[in-house]
C-alpha cells in the first residue's frame, strides 16, 4: 500500500516537472544575416512549438537586450509587448538576450501553488525555474567574439560563428553555468519546419565532461538549440529542484 502511495507521489511530481520542461523561451529574428544598415524584427517567443507558438507575456519578462559587435549594449526598440526592432549598424555579430523572471511552484494534493514549500503542510514537490534565450545575428564579413554575457546562467557558446557555416557542417558548442562546464546534460537541436509537434527535435546528444557537444546542422534555415538543466535547490526546506533552460537561435545558409 505504501509503495502504491509513493508511486502516486512520484507521478505527480514527474507531471509537474514535465509541465515546465515542455516549455521554453526563445528568440525569433526576421533575418539572422542582415546587411549593415538594415533593421531586424525580434520576437520573444514562449511555448513548445518552434518556431511559432506564443509571444511571452510582458509581465513575465525580466529583461531583453542586445550586445553589438564591440561588446556594447545596442538599443532594442519596443514595437509591441514581446516584439522589438534592432538596427544593425556595424559589421559583425550581435547577441540578443532575453530572460524570464524567476518562478516557483509547489505541487500539493489540492493542485499547484505558486509558492515554495514554506507554510505548506501538504507539499509534494517544489520547483524553482527560470528561462533564458540568446540569438546570434550577423552582418557583413567580419568575425566576432561570441563570448558569453550572462555569466550567472547557463550559456551556450558556439565554437565557430554560425554565419560562417552551411548545411551539412558540424557546430561545436561549449555549455557552461556560471563559467563552469556542464556535463551529462542533454542538448537538443532542431530547425524550423522539422516538425509541427511540440518538444520534437531533429538531434539530441549529451554534453561531455569538458562541457562540449557537437550538433550536425542537417538543413539550412533557422536553428534552435535547447539546454535544460536541473539540480537540487540550495535550500531543501524551501524547494526541491532548481530548473534552468537556455536556448540559442541562429541562421544557417
């Protein structure tokens, strides 16, 4: 009897985890390789059906910003909630970032509570979560350093500029958290048009001990790489698990 009860608790906790794991934040750009002087439309997308699902609700967005090829902040002009315009006025690569506000939920026999376990006598499982997204937009011929900017979060660092690659090439990536390599996490990659179903990817692989992974760029077009990462929450009295998810989008010709 106790085994059956514990199995039910496990399934409830697993369901709550899956509901978060099934969503991600990502950045859509109208053009990943514009010419200098052109403007690019940026969408902060949310959901699980890449490339089009929902626009992230403004109240859930912590920040969205761009970094120009010289490492300086570039203006993002807001056109509407979740939609921006980036003026590309230099040769090189622009990095566009977005982050959600941290969230938390606790599963109880009475349903989900948007709080941690403190003050709850019937908490089954608690997860703290935060999503991040990055896009690479490249103009002109000049190469650019793609070093990470958000060093306090999971980062996906291409070891070559995607603008210099083509369909059929292999892209090496380094995955870090707070500057330290992650390993034994899976990364998932897909391209626009691969599938209309949510959480369906063209390619998956595991990160090695050095935080490195390789993705075969099977087709031209818009690509998304997703790195979901979970670890025990620092204070187990408050919550059980910390979940971060980072995505990277770019274009391949």
